[in-house]
């Protein structure tokens, strides 16, 4: 590349960098899990959800434990057994925010960072009710699972 042709390339690169910085600043201002209503002192704690049933004569059962910490991080553990075979415990971690009467969970992977999707739970007393949509509701009914309601455990 000739030196004279290098100047327009550098100018374009500088412009691109400015646009990227403006875009990142605009995104940082958007409401996301980093923005949260104040977390009430009663919200952090352990919530559980469990179910069992049978599909095609194959018994299944599962239990989920959701731990919300005061610093707006969560850990979710899932234990499941299908047809007598217990799977290894699955653990998911991430951040949560409170937006009105909804808890917004965003999974954060160790190597790839936060997921794009957020999972919503409606706060109702000492319970968190999963907003799974109609397809999720049909699936749960199809396998005989109860509605997604996490109930807070009291010591």
C-alpha cells in the first residue's frame, strides 16, 4: 500500500472507532439488568420449584433451587431424574434486576459473557412466577409439570 493511500484508511478507522464508542455509550444508557429498582431486603434468599410425573411410562422428577443474593447475583441449580437415571446437577449463574413487579434474570457464562435473553419472574408475595409464554405452558402441561412457581424458603 502506498503511503498516500494510508491516510484515507486511517481516517475511516478513526471514524469507525468514534461510531463504536457512541454506540457503546448509547447501549449503556438502555435499561437492562444493570439497571434495577432497589432490591427490597426481603427479596434475597432461596426459592424452590419441583415437580414429578410420567411421560410415555417414563417417570421423571426435578427440583430447582434459585438463590438470589443481595448483590443482585443469582445461582440456580437443577437436579433431575428420568426413568430412574439421575443426571449430574446443572448450575447456572448470572445477574438479576428488579423492574416493578418483575425479577429479570440474565445468565452470565464464564467464558462468553452474558446471554442476550432475559428470563422474567413475576413477584407475587413470597413467590416468583415464571413467565413462560403459551408454548412453554403447553409443553409443561404436556409433560404434566406444575406451573413455574418458585416459593421462598424461610429459615
